């Protein structure tokens, strides 16, 4: 593992208080000046939620042409993935920043029910990811696996979904099973929808599109994104990715600045571009450029790496 990159990811706290840019502006001062764009975030979330629901509706009622199958499956998987990134924001209390209880209720009712997860359970897992990042104890550990056909198959055929759900259900302080009412509600919702599509609509193709997008395309995209963010080629780093049209669904909500998120997890995603620009005016510019990439280059670099 590259020790410089490992230090860059895990040891930012040791330099953050003394970090200044070329104008001698201290990082804590600059950070405090970056105000989250709440209206933009709310609009982005509303658009993402609406896009997911519309993609499901379109898949059920407008799938008469076989040419639409792949676009519809991709639309469902990509839009659900984008919605899941807001679930991550909720884990850091950034979905509804002024009220933590309301933050969690919105996350569960509008996102968690589709992801089959409760925000409090996910928060436990995700904060452990930050705490144990790069170690065998990291519960979000897809990035510790080799990028290759075996992982692709596991992600595409839903095997990864069951592994993740099983592991999250056991990750508590006392290693006891968790009662997850949100997951139960989600399973019931998906079950009723499936029965309605097959018995009322009599459209197995619609069922294939909807559930293929949710349980195949979405896990594939999420697992691939996480691996590309963290592997170097061993686990234990984070990257920054160039902005592109792909980022709208693949790494929106600030995930293309994943290194900065690991440095300062409570930063609102709308401020990350400004924070990134600030860091490029500091002494750590070179280190940031070392881990800056694009998705295609990262895939080529990491394919088959042990």
C-alpha cells in the first residue's frame, strides 16, 4: 500500500488546524464560510426521487417495445442509486440538517423503504466504515475485493444484496439481530407491487425490468462505485474523480469528491467543490492530484489487481 496515500486519507486531522492556502486563509475559517446550498439540495433530492418513481411507472405502463427494456432497466438502477446517495447524506444528518428526527423520518419513508434499510442501522454501519476504513473490520468492504468478472457476477445477480443485508442486520453493539421495520415495510411494498404486476397487469416483462433495475443494476453500480473510490490497488485510499455527465447518477451528491468526504465527513455535499478548490491552493495540492482520476482510467488500472 502507498503509505503517502494512506496517510492522506486517514491522517487529515493532524494537519487540518494548521492548513492554510496561498492567501494564508486557515482551513477552519474557510470551511465556516462555505454555506450549504439548501434549496439546490432539496431540488436535487426531489428530482432524484421523482425520476425513480417515474422510471418505475414507465417500466410498468410503457414497455411495449423491446428496444426500451435496457434503457428502462438502466433508468431504474441509476435513479435508485442516485437516491441512495441521499441516504448517505442522511446518515451524516445532512438531509434535513435542522432536525435530526425529521432527517431520519424522511430518509426512511422516502429512501430507506426502497433500499430495504433503516437509516439508524445504516448510520451504524457507515460510521464504522469511516472509523475502520482500510482495515479488515470495515463493514463496507466491497473495495477490498478484486475488480473482475467474479465480483461483477456477484453484483449483477443479487448475491451481494443478500450479503450486505445479512451483515447489516448483525452489526450492533451487542452483535444481536436488529428489528428493521423499514426493511419489512419495503419487502411488503415490493411484494405487493410484484403481485399486482403479475396478477393484474399480467406483465412479467414489466416485473423483469423493475426488479432487474432494483436488485441487479443498482447493486452493480453501487458496488463498482465504492470499489473505484477506495482501491489503490489494495484497499485503503480514497479518490477524487473528474466531473462528467456520468457523475449525475454515478457519483452525484458529492461522491466524486470522496477523499474530501473522508477527511471531513460532516461537510455538506454542495460545498465540496469549493473545499476542493481551496485544497488545490494549499501545500497538499500534489497529494490530491496523486489520487485524482476518471472512472475509465480507474477501471483499467484496477482490473484484476490483487
